[in-house]
């Protein structure tokens, strides 16, 4: 090729390369900003006392979101099962502590009011604990990463009504380092979150419902990498028995938080809320735990 | 439902009744039949009008140029005309009933008033509303994107049709999804019609002879999709002489060769196109550690053999592929060890289509077309390489091959008949079957250490689905009176997949009432069923989109569509169409919340939601087909919504391609014999996307993993697709310079895409800067893009032939 022709080709190519990259530009948000409403946040565990977080929601493009908590709201908690009521009018950094304890099988209602926002309310039932009946374990060496993997079969008895569960696995580290979550994986069909490639579900929180095992004994097999035995004091399996609201909220929250970093092409997530005239969650759960020593 | 079955029954009785009527027909008639072809090439002419000027009875040719005209037993004087050809008169004596006619193409002759009028009349008389025949010569005059003429991009300029986004070659017709369009190339469905991640369509303009789009109310002969039909016909090859055409553009070049293998007996046509971005960028990567490249090619080929006047054979094929790859090769030393890395990763997808066809003129009134087809679409992404570690002479080599691919393979056969008992009826019936093989996602992971395979554990069984999709149809284009014509018919189809069987009886009816000499009123109703789905959440035609069948868990899509249109000829040059439509869709699918776009074939049924869709709107189309200035203005006002039980809290939300307003202007002007210019202007409502409105803290709990602590904020989405991207608008300008050469014709095409460099948003995202400031950012793909291409038509061979 002649030099002049080469130059022409290179110039043409340069133009194409210059034009091809995408262009980004800041734009103004031109939709409805939505109304700032009260946020009631409390995922209450059976047998614990209520500590309800009250804050205000903010526009999603607001720069400063450091101080959204509201400490001057009036929050009333009512046990709908026995009629007892408690009101707290001052919160500590937006956290309103109550003396009332979440009792299994009881229903509760929270009503939060503030001079600047519409009154918000929500109700929940406190579910029963479901114990893990038995656990079988086996270990093997992963040939690819040369790390020890543990296969665990855990069993529990599912009550007859519709039930929702969340399973977590943690390692209890020695030396005061506390618990740290372990990511696990399973091919179990009952998993309702995190299912990604070819039926494999994985993550640090597996959510499942009892569609496939309602009212019967459930055996669930999961596997995960095992930390060195010298550094941990056992592996803790926690089976959380949740209300439907708790389950839906956690799944939507996890999906939203994951997909936000996951990419522009993720399907949008609508965060579940059971709060009337506000945002957030007020819902119960109970846990059953099992420690594996090895 | 009762009404629906009643309508089916009525249509069946009407169609069956016609057969009885035909058998009792008066025998004092004669039937003239034959083929109408283009004189210089021998190409059949579709929809040519054959009209007996004595009895005032006329007929239209089918897609193979066949016509049949039943007349009183007397001498006939036929006038044969077609848009773009010079009309011809022929006396047909009583003893001659087979008449093949060759029309001469007209070279832009602006005083052809008769043809102008006939072209407009034909639009007025067509039974189906929402049908548009694209004038391919006009496509050539419009400005291009990167110098590539693209019929699909031109179709996007029609009212009721929109693109998936900037630069996209996707088609969204009247609120339907891109998978709901039946895209036929010589009667064979094309699954992924996109090159270069959706920016170009796979169709090579040079090889096409006819492009028809039916936006709604499609006749009973079409089935398998619920939104529209895009019926494209390849040229059949020049029976008379050789012809070579080609073009060289900024990113691609193409060539077409056609001609007779045996004059007037056998013809061939071959066209090919390839991009050369990979070749152009190669010199810059000589010493690079990473080398990459991308190209696509496509090839069309066809052989047409005329056995005799009754039998024709065709063999056609399309082969196209996109390929992108990155090669990484480097070594480094660390901790006294030497490491070498060698990886080749690639992404490829493509279609292969083969069709064998036999045309048989059974008699003067009946025509048969039997087709056997094969269609294969494959997408694959793979990574293959070695990682070598040298530790003081001890070498360990890890090799791997990770591959993910999906494909759909169809074997299909059908026989169709055209029966023209008299000038008032045009009956079509046929049957066929498609055998589908779906491999929605096959994942393999093979690894070896020093040649010894290791168990990767995670390779699950492949889910392959097989399905049979038989169909049967009958339709009649029935001219009830001189002012009322109805096309009615039934399409039956079934889908056998695993243990599940679906049946669908689909009534179709459309009609045309001629109100005055210059106006008509058209209506249509179509019920259609679609047994296959496209899993996609990008809508931009990425090859990762997966075709999946209906299963026992996921049923088919069913759609009802009604439309009412009014046609008015303005003066003798303009055609105005005003049309309204209403469409319901049941069984549409969408990914569940949070699912990312990298699809997965296995277990896909658990990742989708099934719901309903509605779309309705009004379209205005004003077209000028003849003269120096040609083109159209199209405007659409429309709504398109979706409803899923588990999405958006069970509330209705706008479809992402819901466009309230959509305006397109496409025009070309012939300045003189050397220069013509073209302009395209597009303006439409921005795409509906999901943006949150409010945010708040996540509730404290022990279940979400630690890194989702209290500092994390949740985004509250008021409604799915509740936010509109900024309005889309764009102006393209082009000019063509024609010059006659000794060897033929040279055409230089200059185009400026997005002339005023509007940064139309492709997608939006929220950026958070280091100072904590949050901003909404739009990402645009293409600013102003000038391009130039050179096209040539070699006619030297023609002259040589003519001399002979």
C-alpha cells in the first residue's frame, strides 16, 4: 500500500475510533421526586424487646443522607393479642426502645407519627422457632481450589401452614473475632432467591418456602468451604423461620443491593414494605440454631 | 370464549361453502393463467395486475408471479401493469389460455400517470390493513448508518414500528416484543436478525427483491407469532444475463453476482458481505499483550431452475455469523516462579438457513408450493487456554475450556396451495410442521492439570427440549361486491413439547370497503398464538437472549388484535392512511426482579414471570411514492402496558418500549440524474425505564450478609418503568452521486447520521462522585457519524450478452 493511502486509512480509522466510544452527560432528573415519608424499620426476633428505627426517606439523588433519623416522633406499639400498649416519644438517633417483648404467636401494631410527615403504621405476627432436628456432614477436597468443602444435610419439621425460611452459615472464630458468614451453595428446588446458573443457588443467605415440602420433614443439602479447624470454634447453622413480609423484604433488599452493583441491565426491584403510608418493614422472625463441631 | 368459537365456526363454514360453490360454477368461462416476470432479468413480479379490458375482470400475481384469470368465453385483451414497470397490452385469442408476460422495468419516468394512479389504487384495494410494501429502491436513497443500507432500519420509520434504542435493528410493532415478529426470509423464520450486538440487521439489501410488513390482522397463512409479519423475498437470480454489484463502505463491503447458468432455464444469485474492523485494527495490535477483533459476515445464495412452465425448483440459503475474540498472552515472574498465561476468549453467534422449494402449477387455477427448510441459530461464548507455572524447572500446566452456548434448530416442511376459482375468490390453504430442537443454555467446564482431567463438579446436565409445531390453514380473499372485499380464514396450530400439548384455533378476518374512488375503510381482527419465547431483558438484541419453548409450566402467548383504518388518496400523488388498533396479549414473559441480563438456559422457567399486555393507539401515514420527491411522514400515538402478578406489586406498568409519540419523516429528492438527496428525521417519547424515587436505610437484621449493614440504602421504586428517558430525536442526511461509466454505474453515497449530534440516551445510571455528590448520567452511543460508501453496478457483462 502506498504511504499516502496508508495515511488515509489510519486517519479514517482514527476518526472511527474517536467516534465509537460512548458519550456520557449529566442530566437533570425530570420525573416526580416522590414524597418523603416516615420509614419504620424493625425486624423483630421472637423473645426480644422492640427497638424500632424511625427515619425519613430522602430523594434518591440527595447528596447528604447522613442524618435522616428522626428522634422526635411519637411511636406507639400495641400488642393486638392482649391489648397492651406502649408509647415512646423520644428516640436515640432515631431508635425507639420499648419494654415490650415479642411473644411467639402474638400480633403487634406500630403507629409512628411526626409533625412533618403523614402517620405511618404496620402490623406483624411473631412466628414460632423451628428447631433443626439433625445434621449430617461430610467433607471433601475441592480439586480446583484445593480447599476443604463440607456437605451438610440438615433436617427440620415443617408446620402445616405456609412457611418461609432463611438459612445462614457462620464460622465462630476464636480469639474474640466473633462470627463471620460463609457463602454456601445448593441445588435445592425450594430456594427462592439467588438461583443463578443452571439451578445452582448460592450466597450467604438462602431463602426458601415450603411449596415443595409443606407439612413434612424437610432435608436440605448445602455445601460450603470449611475454615481451618484451628481458627474456629464450630460452624453455626441458623434456620430463621420468618413471616412472609420478612422473607419478601429480605429477598427484595438483597436483590436490590446486589443488582445495584450488578449492572445496568438488571431487572428493577420493588422493595417490599408492609408499612402503610410510609416505607420500611415491621415484621417478625424466630431462629433455630445448630453448631457443628469438627 | 363462546363468541370466539362461534366466529371460528362461521369462518370455517364460509370457507368450506366456497368450495361447494366453486364446484357448481358456470362452465361457460375460460381461465387464462401464467407468470408475470421482469423482462431483463426474468424475476417474477409479485402483485402485478392482470386486467381484461373487455370483461373488466382482473387478477393479481402471487409471490412467484403466477396469476389466474377466469373470464367469460371470449377473446381477451389483457393489460398487465406493475409499479415500476411499463404497462403492457396483449390480445389473448380463445385458443390460448397460458400466457406468460414479461414487463419492462421503467427508468424513472415521471409522466407515468397511469402507473401512479394504479399504485395508489392498489393500496386502496388491498384487503389487509396495516400492510406496507417497502420500496427497496427508495431505501437506497435514504441516509445510512455507517454506510450500511438496512431495510429493518427503514421499517423502523413506519408508524407503529419502533426500534429498541439508539442504533438498534430491533423491531417493536404496536407494543409487541421483538420476539413477536415473524421474520421470514424466503418463507423461513429468522430467529436473531441482528449483527454487531443489534446495530445492523442480517439482511443484505442487495439480495432482496420484496419486503412486506404486516403490522396487524395478518392473514391465516401466517402463524407462530403474535405481533407482526415481515415477509422478505430474495431475488431469484437473473435468467437473462450476468449482473455484478458491490459496495465498499467504512466498516463493510459487499458483493452480489447473479446470472443464468443456462439462459431462461437456470439462474443463480450469490451475495456476500463482511466487516473489516478486525483487519483495520490489526496493525495497532502487533506488540499488544491483548489482541482482539470483531467481524461479521453474511452470505445469501439461491439457485432457481425452471423445469418447464409448470415446475420450478429453488434452493436458497443464508449463512451469517458474528465473531468477537480476545487473545491474551503474557508471562511474568514472581517469588522465583515463572508464570505463562495464554487465553483465547470468544463470543460468536449466527444463523444458517437453507430452503428447498418446488413450485408446481397444477392447472390454470391452482398453484402449489412445497418447501423444506432448515434453520439453525447458535450463540456461544468460550474461554480456552493454559496457565503454566515453572518452579525451578518443575512445570505445571493447567488447561481449561469453559463454554456456554445455546441454540435452536428447526426442520420444517410445508405444502401450500393457491386456488383461484374465479375473479372473486383467491383461496390459499396449506399444512406443515416444524420440528424444533431447543438447547437454551449448555454449559461445559473442562479442566486438566498436566494432561489429567479434573472433576470440576459444576457441570450440570444439559436440558434439551424437542417440540413439534404442526399447522393447517385456509383463507379466502373474497370479493363480495365491487366495493366490499373480505379476507377470512382459520389458522390451526399445535405444539407438542414433552408430555404437554397445546392447541390453538385462530380465526382471522379483515375487510375493505371502497367508499369512493379515492377512499376506503379497512378493518381486521386476528387471534394468534405464539409457542416460543425470547428471554431477554435488554431489548437491544444481544446474542445472549435465549429462545425457549412453551413448556408445561410456561404456556404460549395468545393475542387478539383489532384494527380499523381509513385510506384516502389525496390528489393523484399522495396516500393517507389513518389507522387505530387495540391489542391484548396473554402469557407474555419477563424476568423476575433483579435477574441480570446474562441469561441461563437451564432452570429458566423459575426465573420468569408470566403476565398480560395491552397496547392501543392510532397511526397516521402520509406517503408520496412517485415523482422527484418521494417519502413519507408517519406519526403514532400509542400506549403499551404490562401486568404481572409478582412484578411492580401486581400493578400495571408501561412496557419499556411504550412510546406515547413517535414521529418519522423519510424523504428523498432526485435533483437530477446524477444527484439525489435523502433526509430522515425521527422524534419520539423517551423509553420507559425504572428509576427509584426515594431511598432509606435497610432494617437492621442478622440475616442479610454483613456487608449489607445499616450503612446501605435501599432504593424505593415507585413503579416499574415509571420514568421516561429524555426525548429521542435525530436527523440523518444523505446524498448519492450517480455516474455512468463505460463498465456500468458508479454511486458514491455520503451520509451523516445524527447530523446535529444529539446525545440520545442509550441508558441511564446514577454516578456518585468522591465528594458524595450524586448525578443522573445518560450514556449515548453515537454522536454525529459521517460515512461514505461506494457502490458499483457492472453492466459490461450485460452489453456483451446483448451483443451476442
